[in-house]
C-alpha cells in the first residue's frame, strides 16, 4: 500500500479528458505541471502564514520593549491583523472569478510583502497596528484541501522558530542592537514572500486548459454546437433573470441552517487557532519566564507545526467514515465530536492555568490535535452541503473562521495577560456551539 501511495505521489497523474483536471495529486513531483500547482498552493499558504505571524514571536519582549507597547497595544495589533483577513475574504472571491486564482494569490502575496518590508520603519505602537492591518493571509484565495491546508497552516508554527532564531543571530553574531535586529529580521519574510509570488507567476498555469479567460473554451468544445442566433437570443432573454436567481441562491446558501451549522464550528476551531497563535508565545513566557523569548517561541511553534499531521487527519478520517458508512450524518458527528473535545481541552487549560511545563505542553498538543483535525473535518463536510453552490459555501465557512478569530482576539484583549481566563471562556463557547450543532444533527437523523 505504501509503494502504491508513493507511486501516485511521484508519477504524473491521469487526466480527465473533458476538463483536463488531474485525478490524483503528484504531491512529491513539483516538475509535473499539476504537482507544481499543488506545491505553490501550499507553499504560498505557508509563507503567508510565516509572514503574517512574524510579529507575535518578537512581540513577547523585543518589539514590545522597543516600541514601549502596553498589553492593550499588543492585543489591538492582533485584532486588526485578524480583521484584515476577514475583510479581504469578501473581495478575493470576486477577484478570483475575474482574474483567476493564480494572479490573485500572487498579487496578495506581493501586496502583502510591502507592509512586511515597511515593518522595518515602525517607531510607534500605532505604526505597528497600521502595518499589521495591511497584511492579510493569502488563504482568502480559496479552499485548500486538508493536506495543503495543513502544510500551509504550519507556517504559523515555523515563524515561531525562524524569527526568534534570526533575531538572536543578528544580536549575538552580527552585533546589532535589539532595536535594529528585529527590524532587519523582517527582511527575510519579505524576500521569501516575493520569491514565492514570482515563482507562482512564472511556473504555474491559470487552469489545466490554459488562460483563465479561456477556461470555458475546452468545455464548449465538448458540447453540441448551438446556432449563434439562438445563443444570442437565449442570453438576452435570460441574463437578468439568471443574475437575480444567482443572488437569491447565494443568500439562501449563506443563511440556511445547514450552512450556519457548518460555519459555527469552524469559527470556533480556525478562529480559535488564529487567536491562540497570536498569544501562545506570550502565554508561555508569562507562566515560564525562565524560557525567555526564544525558547517560548520554540515551544509555541509546536502548536502551529502540528497542523502538518493533524489537519489532514481530520479530513482523512472523515472520508474514511463516509467510505464505510455512506452517511454524511456520521461525517457531521465526527466534526461535532472534534469540536466538543477541542472545547474541553480549552476549558482544561484555562481553568488549571498550568505552571508545570509537561502539563502545559501536553494539554496544548492535545488541543492542537482536535482543533486542527476539526479544521480539516469541516472542509470534508463542505462538498456535501449545498453541492450546487460549493464555492459560495466554502467562502462563507472560511470567512466565519476569520470572524471567529477576531471575536476571540477581542476576548483575549479584554482579559489582558490573564490568558487562561480568556481560554476557558473560549472553551465554553466552543463546547456550547458544537453541542448545539450536534443536537441539530441528531434531529436530522431522527
């Protein structure tokens, strides 16, 4: 079985002759055009997270002390960073429809690299808050599958390794002052982001059939020919009616109970991940001051890096459950189970506020498993809910994840350095929402 899996991961995939889409993903073959697109999809997602979360690892001490930031300033910068991603999601979808995901993805990376570079010029807390608002995560491009999503999300953990290590090297090996070193450190994410965006533009295609603007031609070539006069008449009579129906369909999908029951758990899981990733290094440093900024960052990195395994696991197990039960209901219960246990771990951490390293890191690892798996399981369910409007639902669910991050970041701001208090409140909210959704799922079946 392992040899078969490796075979599909390396060899060129078989192609659907109608739309030229790959039937498998050559994960380990970036030289294949399909493997190359997959490679830049997760890499772009990863470097966006790496750059976006480059601030929190150094906010623990270096940036906070240099800019004389209060706890409220730090919390405000976390909130606006999450708010920016929530707002950009609403324009990224239409931009993708107009220009194609490749140009939008690369464009977001390039535009985002500008405030990343400008971080070197910040001298006040207000300047830092403004810079963080201008940088938004590129996952607004679309719905990554569980594998690409997990690898991409890991960028939030990698940056907790990279930024403190780079800062230490600049101070201790290059002799820079801390005030200069943290600014110079931001050159690295800038270079990585720009290089990735350039590679995406140079080495990837818009679609399997060529240019984005010509994506419909391949399908039209396979369809029976319709006389031009009939086509023109049909378009004139139905265009306005179709536009009205599209709006009604979109609103129905967004506000249906099935959609909200899927979006609410994702707001808890992905929103919780975003908010916790912003404070976890500072939380470790508060409870274990002997770790210092660098070691606190390294332990905080674990929370993001576990996405590599745990987010795909949530989606894969969901698919296995569906394979053996042929029941979307069971798939939804798996999602609710993950969300409830995730909330229980948040409650456990918040109420106990561990000051023993083994206890703290063990509980955080458990939280990461159920939180990341819940993210993956959410998008394993998405294709089964309103399948005729998968794009609308995917965007809506993704946006609620960022909205959850904003709400939870506000809770962290309210409680200042009492991170554990905010955590148990978030845990209580997560348990309540997922129990309510599970009850709705049970009603569906019975």
